[in-house]
């Protein structure tokens, strides 16, 4: 979760309201995931990147699965900076298993993080925005929410649930000057998908596929069908939270390299 903004490259144009940022992450392992999560050093590095742009940044280690911890992060942000203008709810993990064989804990961990974690972020921050009668909220869903995916039904379900939360909250808070939108990217070039477990999922015909095997499949597809850079997603977020994004509300904005062209 990021409050007020998110780490950015210095060339980005920050919305006028963005002055200070609070970022939080569990920054610790989660059992059952096939890839390493970020560390406290990664969290501190994000804060350093933000501060290079001339903004203050507070990095907090917290777990979105806990409403109490999300409320604590929110309270600290308000105590330090007086207000919260923008919430970026970016909770997400990934794992793989067919539904008929899926372990119950694998299912529960996915829902607790990807869906309940978004709810906790909303629940902790939105009352403050209602009181101030202004706010911008963006939650990360996925193009998989709209199309499903073999061996990732729990992931698709959690991201579809995010859409329901976003659309419902957008109706509840529009009268307070708050917009709420979802961003649905396809594959983003991060550690969450750049790992051997994902390569096996995407290249099932090979016993031990490599990153090169997967990239070869992607590159053989349509133009611009390669992996999305994190900065591209961040640029879309910046539009939604800017003054120019005031007419976006209850939207599901896709970045899918054409993958959503045949979806309703």
C-alpha cells in the first residue's frame, strides 16, 4: 500500500497534491510462495528513490492481511503529514495449482492478501477521505480477473473480487469527491512472474523452462505484446490520481498489450 503516492523515476510528473509519501510492505517471506518477496532493505531502497525526487517518504513494514496494521499505517501518515490525498492499494501475491487439487491454505493465503488486503486498505483510509471530502483511490487488479487462467483460479477470483470492491466503493463515496478505480495490467516484468514456477506454468511442454523460453513465446506474439514495465503501470496510476483523472470513477482500466480486445 502507498499513501499519497508511490516511488517514481525523476522524470515523472507528480500530481499537484503529491508532496509526501508513505509506503508499506510486509517485507518478509510468506510460506508457500514460489518466489522471494521484498526485504526491509528493498523497502528502505524504495523510500530512498522517492526522496531523490525531492519528496519525503516514510517506509513502514506492515501486513495488509491485518486491518489493525493498516490502521496503524494510516494513523502514522496522518500524524506525519496531516492528511491523505491518494491511496494506491497494490497488494498481491501469485501461486499456481489446478482448482481440483488446490490446497485450502493456498486458496486462503491468496484471498487474504489479494482481496482482503485491498479491503483493509480501503477500510483504513477511506473514512479519513470522506471526512475531508476529497480523495483518489486506485487498486491493482489484473487482466486475469476478466479472462481466467489455468492453474490460477484463486488468483483470478481474488482479482475479480477487487473489481467488485472498487465499483461498489466508487458508488458509495462519489458524493464526497472521491474517485475509486482499478488498474488491470497483463504480465508486468517483476519478480512475481519472473521465476521458475511461472516459467513452468507458461511453458508446460518443457520440464525445466528458462526465462529465455518464456520470452521467446512472448516475443513470437503480437507487436507490443512483451512484458509491461513497472513504470508503464505507474504512469497510468498517475493519470488516475491526477486532476486530469477526475472523470475516471468506478473504472477498470486495462493495460493488456491487446489481450483484452476480445473481452466484454
